[in-house]
C-alpha cells in the first residue's frame, strides 16, 4: 500500500498554495451563499460536480456548505476513473492523499469489503477534486472512497447491499458526477449552440435529475439513454440510488441545491458542461420549526382579517421567525367554515419564499377558487390550513403510494391533478379510492395511473391549521 499519494491536480486544476486554494474555496462559498436557499439538514446522499473549482466550485459548494452544517462522521465518496480502467468497484490502495491543505487519511474500514487497486491506475479528478472541499467543510470526518465503473444491474445491487449493511447514522454518500457535456469537442451536439441551448440543456438535465429523484437506478439509466445525455458519473449515481433506497426504505426526496452550466460562466455554449448539486433528504429535513410554522399561520390570519374587514388585498408577509421561511417550496392554503371547504389554492413548486407565498395563497383561496363562493361572503370564524410540500418523487406505480402519508400528483398528456395526503385520511379512502378520485380531478379517465405514459409522483406535507 502506498503511504501518501500527492494529488496531481494540485497546481493544475487548482492552486498549489494553501493560501491561494483557501481563497478560491472561500469565494466559492460566498458565491454559493448568494445563489442558494436556506440549507437543509440530515441528508443521506448527494450528487456533486467535479470540474475545476473555478468552473463547478460554486455549485459544488452548495453541497459542501450543507455538509458543513450537517457535520457527518463519515463521508463515502463514490467516484470513477474517467480513463475507464476498472471493472466493478475498488478502493485505492493508498493510506492518504495530499493536497495543499494537508494530508487526508482515507478511512480503511468502510471499503474493507472491496478489492484494492493501485492509485496510479484509478487516480482521478472525480475524487481528488472533492478533497479540498471536504477538508474545508468537514475536517474531522472520516473520508472513504470507492471507484465505481461498469457493472451489471445485479452486480451493482449486490454492492449496494454491502454498502447498506455497513451504513450507520452519521454516514453520508456523495456521488461525483458532472451532467451533460455538450459541444463538438465532446462529440455531442444534438442542437445548435444558439440562444435556445441553455433551455434545452436544462430540460435534458432536469429529465435525468427527476429520474434520479425516483431512487430507481434503472429508471435513471433509461432516462440517460433516452435523452442521450452525456452524464459522466452514471455508475456512481446508479450505485448511490440503489444504496439510498436500501438505507431509507425509499422515503427520500431530492432537492436541487444549485445548477449552472460552464456555458453560462464563460458565455460560450459551443463547449458547455452542466453542473448540478443535488441532495437526498428525509421528509423531516423540510419541516419548519413550530415558531416558523406559527409565523406563517399568523401571516395568513392577518391577511384574511384585513381582506374581510377592508375588502382590500393586502398580503401580510410572515415575520422573520427562522431561515426556512425564505425557502421556495410547494404549498397549499385551504379555508374552511364549520367543516365546509371555502377554497383551496396552491402550487407544486414554490415561486416565492414561503413568507411571501403563504399570504398570497391565502388571498387566492379566499377569492379565486372557481369552485366556491368568495370567503368574504362568509360570516363567522374561518379555519386556515397550510400544507407545506416536500419535493415530488417520481414513483413506479400505485404500489409505491402510502395512503395517509403520501399526497399524489398524476400527469398524463396535457392533464394533471393533485390530492393532498390528508384528503385520503379525512375520507377514509383506500389507495384505489384515492387514485380514482385523483383521476376524476385530473380528467384523465379511470385507471389512468396504469397508463404507461402516465407519470405518478408522491410527496409528503407538513400540515397545520388555526381558526380565524
């Protein structure tokens, strides 16, 4: 075993001086803080890019700032050799890797079940570019690395079972991958590098990102094949998805922490690489504190009071009660009077921070739901119910829907519909009854969720209410 491997990317892909490298990372942290929403906690897995820090470092910092908050005990990096000189999975046969910020001693315990490969054979920037970020974000964490390359599905699942068996709380998995490599230099230019290229690249990347969010490795790999996307780290991502499904029982939700292309940075889309920072979190990570949620309820109540007393639309922004009120999240506001629904309005993906979005939705629920008379015509107390949604997760079918826990979105062609999780609980519906009601609401026809072209998504919600 090699004692210490000095990273060849020092002085090439990033500065070879500790002060200069530290300054570069500081600037990545600062730019990331300006671009991203409040940091979540408790993530089990992440996807992070690995280009030179001057290109992907700002996006990568969204993951590493999150890890800095989380402070895991162990980080397992799933990397791969770009040169393709590996079959299956192997750990580098080295005790430590040196960067300008010092030596990183590799954890030998976690990858002990896997074969070792000489570092000169597998040494790759997909791992070693991550090291300075790890040194800055989680200096006390144990760092393990596995190089992942071509595997059949059965072999990959067996590796995932081994990783899941070794998993303990305090461990996070990081898959290293850039997304679409676009341009003639990459042999991939399915559309011209014109003004539409940024949108088309984002759409291609989002198709693959959504598939990754399903935690279904085969679905993700199919999406990559169907879009012909040139994602380089498909092996690490697929292994990450199989592993996360096992350690979480599939109940994680993917959030896009940041996204950017090198074309946006350089202003030249003739040669562009996409960078995505993605996190997989349990439902609890998205929940607001009691203080934050109460601030939203108070905001909605005051907005409704002013509307009923003055007739004017005056959204009252929620008080600054915590960082998650600045998050852009899917949300619904429902109004009830003596058990009767007066209005329910929301959106799946937040367009505004919650502190601004909830009072606006309250006004819309009171005045704009075409199914009901305006709430301003109602006398007496009105109960306000707020539902804050997790991100959507694409699922295989009705067998993945847990009634009472999941809300569901059904999309088929131009039609779509949504039912909140509490609807099934309030009516005592079975999964079949819940989905039938969803097909009626979405105007898709009986058993539409079984159509191969249909897309079925689940989500969870934090729900709270207050009388007014």
